[in-house]
C-alpha cells in the first residue's frame, strides 16, 4: 500500500508542476485552428513556452479545466458562454449586450474575456435542397424527418431543447452523433437535418440548404480567447499578445482557414503561420516536431496503460490475498469493483475532471479502476481454488498460514492471476484511446481528430497501432504467464 501511495503521489506531482502556458481547444476543427493561432501568437510575441491540449471533449470540459487551472486559455464564443456556461437566457439581446454580460459574469469566476477575433460563427440548420425547406419554422410537424444533431447541440439550451420550444416544433429529442460525421450522414441521406456552424469549411463542398432562423433564436457567437485570471496575472505579456488578434478574422477568412484544415487536409501549424505572417503577427515558421506524432502518441499510450495496470496489480493482488476465507468481505469488495465496470468509459473520465482535472493523472486513475476487477477476481479465484488436499498436506508439514499462502497457494494460482493481468492490460489499451477527450494524449488523439475531420486515414493511423499494441501486449503477457506457471501446474 505504501508503494501505491508513493506512485500516485509522484504521478500527481509530475503532472501538477508545469511552467508552460497551456492552450486548449474543443473537439471541432475551428476551435483547433483558433487555438493554434493563439499558441503561435503567444510563442512568438512573449517568449513563453506553450503546451497544446487540443480536442478536449466539449465546452464544459474546457471550462472546468480552465477554472481548475489545468489549462490557461481556450477559444470560446459569446453565445456559448451566455447560454451553455452561464445558463442565462438570450432574449434577443444585441451582440454588445451579450458580450458585456459574458465579460462581467465570467470575471466573477476569475476568468477574463480577451478581445474578440472579429467574426460571428452562429449555429445554422442544414438540410438537402430536395426536401424543400427554407426556414426553421418549416420544421413544425415534420416529425417524419430524420434529425441527426451533434451530441452537444441536443443538450444545450441554445441548441435543440431551446429551439424546439421557441419554434413550438413539437419534436422528440433526436439522436446525437459526432459533429464530424454529420455532413457525410446528411449527404448520403442517413439523416435529413443537422446542425452546423456558419463558418464551417465543409459547407462550400456540399450543396446543402441552410434554413433561415426566422425567429432570431440563435444568439451571436463572436469568438474570443478565454483566459484564466491566474494566467493573466502570472504572465502579463499574454494579454498584450492576445490583443494582436483583435478583429483580425471575419467570417469569410475563418471559413477559408477551416476549409484548408477540414477539406484540404493541411497541417494546423502551417495554416496558422500563413495567416499570422500575412497579418505581421509572427515571422518565424514553427519548427517541425522532433518526434513523429504516432511515435509520441504510442509512447503516451504505453505510459497510460502500463502505469495504470501496474498500480492495479499492486493493489488488487494484495486485496485478493486479504479476502481469502472472508466470504462476506469478498462479496462486498467484488461488488464494489464490479460496479466500477458498469460505468461507461467516457462518463468515468468525466467524473474524474472535478476531482483531478484533465490530462494524465485522471486518465491513469480511470484506467486503474477499470483494471481492478479482472485482476482482483482472478487473484481471489486462483487462490480460492487451491486443492484442499495440498493445503491439508502443508498444514501437516507444519507450514504456517502465511507460508501456505505464499509458498503454496500463490505459486499455484500464478497462471490464473497472470490471466487476469493480461485481460486488464488488453482492455486498458483499448479504453485508453478515449483518454484523449480529457487531454491525456495517446493514440486516441489521431482517432478523435480523424472522426472530427471525417478522415479515415487519420482514424486508422490511431486505431491500427492501438490494435497492434493490444495484440503484442497479449502475446507478451501470455509468454510471461507460461513462464511463471509452475511446472506441472
């Protein structure tokens, strides 16, 4: 137990100490483009080092990470801040009124609204022209249509719930899907209506009909860097750097940048540099990463899974040994660890954020919890099933209880225990791909980016190495399992 506490303490210290400015983005293309613009502007105008945590799971994850100090800046929108974060009604306010409310309310949360980028990226509803719909009011009584909105839009008050009430559409809550997949689904007829952003780069590649917001439901969504007050005070140069981006982007320019990233498949650093160089904000092209992204992601993936599984072994094996002969306690412990397995992976990662923030530490803790049950169950089962005749023989030879446990039961149960560890490690390698949603890195970064951009090559770039890691780990653990099994056992 002391070793376990020491390891957790070391992990917490390593992940808590940082001297870099951390820039984050949400998990959609424009947010990543804006975050890269912020990152390069800060790097070349302040001399500060920047760490990028792009593709976090959504608005509230970014917001909570900012409040907890896990990140320092991320791009946000006035309408999103008003309705999704502050839970305030829009009520037809003009853009300046919305900005003023957002600025004052977020200041109370120790957050600072930096100057606006200059463009308004509002929600729009997209459909196919053959459906002959022109405005959102036309959706009333159209329950036979197949609605497919992004997961966040189905829950936000400035999304489907509020839209349904404001227009009195009388529709049931539709299914949610990843925003990056919606255009393809709409194009091939899998869905009939989806939400989109007015500055989406992909809009120009599809002949979609954009429905008029004839009741002016959607608030203004002017983009701005949201920065923690602590970061602004710690690094005074940050605000001067962010001032350089004020008013530099209009809707058309943003759409063009998004197109280069979403459709043309250009790299984020190059897109951001070209724009910032043209505006005279930067002059040095960012250096290429010293390590290939897949190599780095694979190393991060291995760190996550191996550390989480190791900690689980250090706790679960002694626990399994400790509950031998204590049936009631064993049932309680098994039920408790089994209950963790019923929590969906993304939900468990979400639960970690208020407690441990984002990044490496909460991901390790979540994976550790998932690894407990197979190791604990196999340890308990393996020790429990030792042949009673052998135990009686050991007692007859004068062996103590501990000697029977460590010299007889444990060696004979090694094969079963190793099978549990093997199962836990393989499961964790797959589950760890979801850790990218909370900024923990790993091969999930490529998978999530590929889904966002609807890029199968990127998805496979993360999925294939993850599958290979699982197969290699399974083979190595099988070899180790056979090595530790007593001859004739």
